[in-house]
């Protein structure tokens, strides 16, 4: 049978292109030779299977000169099912780009350590059973047993058998972590993620943790989900040690005052969400925190979930400089429609807090449970303006008409507090539950101008709370600004 040379050339070109395409994929993940038992990478079409590595107890260690996951690719850690933690370091001096799937067997947690930066692309996904930690620290500490270092590669076996205890930064400027995944779960109108049985985007299974710890943390159009688990975003700008507390798969960070912070930014409809039937904590530590472009931080009891006695987790935000929440963005912790259980608290500590263009800190209750308390400690607090639909910038705790619970208390301590152009602080009830109290302590002044309002009210059967203001300076109000309690 005669095959025209043009067709033969076309077939040959197709085979050649297929072979050439496989070489970049295979080269994306390159193991180094620093371990007693080195990592082995086997490409199979779009899957890069990672075997080998060095065991130390239930910990498995991998080491790479380069670690990237291309678009449509999968990095599959083929670990034994009795492995609890997989530690992967990148020693080659270049950032890691993840635009595919990170996968592991069983319930193992996955740590990705690259001091030169980590970028999660639009197609990044997690498919792991445990928690996930991405960090640009230089090394991970294991109590007094030693380190697993990416800048001075060492042999972790056989001593590093315990849980990790800290992250060590010894660079003048820690490198950034960027996430811009758009392969995400859909959310309903209450902001609850809608699951289809798969884990999409930067998401982990219920009751697991996600930690992003590096230099600047920049999230754009990304959804980070840990239902009933914990999400921590931490920015480190220089040298220092950040402690890690491990309680099963609940990971939490401990920043000492000596650790210099970097910035954390959520923009372009980004979301951090831990809502579930109970639990769910969020912590953010930064120099400056910017929540912009209709981005949200959410905790509480998810709609139609929970039970009597269910308790939601807390949102804790701590910055050494400023917090800016702008353009209809929000921090929210509440029981939603049909939920049973109490929400946790919102705690904010900063030098300056600014809420603008319809952005809110929200501790409402819509379900069968109480809202949590809102505590703000900042040198300057500014609440200003409304969004394009006329919704005010506000710190608010409301009891919805259908709710069967009480509202939360709002406590603000600052040097100066200003509410301008419709900005509000409001604790109110429209239902059977009682509204919370508003307590404001300002060492300098409180200013209400152009429609600024502080109110505690009832339009339902529940009782209004009290407004208590202590100011070392003066309380200022000009019409149509209002100070109300009724």
C-alpha cells in the first residue's frame, strides 16, 4: 500500500511533536541527589509519578532541583498509605509554577518548600486527603531533632520522625506566593461552596488545613476552601522563625513579635471560606492586608447544616500596619439560613482599619444560632461611603427576621474613629432574638459626618442592645450624621 509522502510527513510530524511535547513535561520535575533514597520521577503522558524518597517514621521526604506542574499535568506522589506527611523541598534556585494537579495517596498531608517562590496558576488543584502547606521558608524545623533545609540540603533520615514544629526564614526578603486559580467550586447565593464530590482549586477535604506562608501573599480570582478546617495566610518579610502547632490535621501558626511581616492581598473576587456544620477557623498575619474587588473572608455555620451544640470557628486578623477592605469586600462570620449552631468571633488588630465603598465586617445571624462577637483594636478606624447599590460600609451585627438566635456585641478600641458618607456601626434585631451591644472606646475623638451612624435598634420582638461610648476627646456629629440608641 502506497502512502503519499505528504501524509507520511504529516504522520511523522505528529509523532515528533508528541515526543517533543513529552520532554518539557518530563523535565518539569527534576529530583536531586541529596537524599539517602532519592526521589524518582516517571512521566506517563500528563502524569508525573513521584516514587522513592526517604522515609523517617511516618514522614516521607522528597528533594528536587526543579518542581513545576504544567497546565493539564499532574504531580502524583505515590506514597504508601501509612505515610502521614510528605515533605518536598526545591533546591535548584528557581520558583515553582503549579498549573495542574498536586495529588497524593490516602490521608497524607503535603508540604511544598521552595525559598525562591511558588506560583499557583489558573488551573491549579489539590487532590490530597490531608492538609496542605506551601511555604517559601528556607527550612522546616522538627523540634530539637533537626531541620529539613532547601538552601542547605541535608539528610533528614533517620531522625526527623516527629511532626514539624517551625518554619525558618533566613533570607533578607522572603519570596512571594501567588495564587490565581479559577478552577473552583461554585457557591450558592449565601456563599456556601457547592460540592460535586471532587476537590477543585486550592481546596482540601473537610476538617483539613491550608497554610500559605511566605513573603507577600497575593490571591487573585482564587477560592481557598477548607470546610470545617483551618486556613492561614502569613506574610514574612525578613529573617525569623514562625512556629507551627500540629493537632492531627489542624495546623496553626504562631508569629512572634520579632518576625517582620509582609503583605497579604485578596483581589478580584477572591474567597477564603471555611464554613461547615461546625469548626472552621481563619487566621491572617501580615504587615498590610488588602481585601479588594468584592473579595470575601468567610466562616460560620453553613446553610442547612450543623446541629444543637455546633460551634463555628473564629476569624483572627493581625497586621502590624494597615487593613484596607474596599469595593464591596467583606469579613463575615455567621450562621446562615437553616443552620443550627453558633458562629465564632471576629478579632481584628491593626494600626489602621479602613472600610470603604460598601465593604463590611459582618457578624449577623440568619439561622438557628447566635452570632459571634466582633472585637476591633486599631489606632485609627475609618468607615466610609456606600457601594454602587447604596449599601453602606459598615461593622454590623443583625438578627434576621427568620433567625432563632441573638446578635453579637461589637467592641471597638481606637485613638480615633470616623464614620463618613453613610458609614455605619449597627447592632440591630429584626426578629425574636436580642441585638448585641456596641461599645466604643476612643482615646482621641469620634467623628460622625455626612450620614455616619452608630446605632443599636430593634424592629422585631427582640430587645435592642446598648451603645456605650468612652472618648478622651469629643464625640462629633453633624446632620445628617446620627448617633442612635432605641
